[in-house]
């Protein structure tokens, strides 16, 4: 029974990891195609001060915030910061710290986007932190970082609506398209 459960867990882990790698490679390919298409277009008009237009800055801010939502999505975050040998509490701290750093790195983007868009991003960050903290609080004291990661991924698989990543990304995309 234990070996069957271990085999299922390993297969599940490999499938999740493979899916994450596939999605990451697909995203990079799409990003390179978008960059190539943008490079082929003529330079955007400059504003009176000689810098990029306000519209271009706003579009770049929306792009960065969509990237932020992807980077702090729990499956992507877990894949990126997973460190074997950590306790669940240490992994919890690492996940929370990574979410905060990603958010703080992009905090200046709020001046280029609507108040509503920024609020959605802020709420998404807080939701992810809450999920990590709540799942960690239900684990036994001796749980490992791998246990926490598995519990988080299990939660998201069992309840896809627990993550607002798609909703946030769609809201940001909608606002960005209004600028075009």
C-alpha cells in the first residue's frame, strides 16, 4: 500500500513538474515571438519630453503585472524556489518572502495602471500568502517543505478556483487592451 501511494505521488510530482516546465517553455517561446514582433514594428512615438509615450509605459506596466501574477502563482513559485531538505516552516517563510519580493520589485507599476487593476494584483498577492500560511498551519510540526509544497499543489488541483491567477491575468489583459 505504501509503495503504491509513493509511486502515485512520484508520478503525480513528475507530471506536475513536466507540466510546469512545458508551460514555462511555452510562455518563453510566446514572449520571444512577441518581442520579435515588437522589434519589427517602428518605434513608438515619443511624448513631448522625448521619452516613451505614456500609453507605452502603461502597456509595459500591464505586461509586468501579468508577469508578476504568473511568477507568484503558487505552482510556478513552488517550482522556482523548491529547496530540498527544508522544514515546512522554512519553506513557508521562503514562499512568503518570494511573493513579497516579487510584489515589491513591481510596486512602482501602480502609477501606470488603474486603481482597480492595482487592487486586483495586491489582493492576489495577499490571497497567495494567506493560502500558504493556512495550509502550513494545518501541517504537523515535523512536516517537511516537500509536504507543504505537495499540500499546496493538492489544494490547487482539488479546487482550481482557489487561485485567482487566471482572473487577475484576464482583468489586466482587458485593461491593457483598452489602451490599444
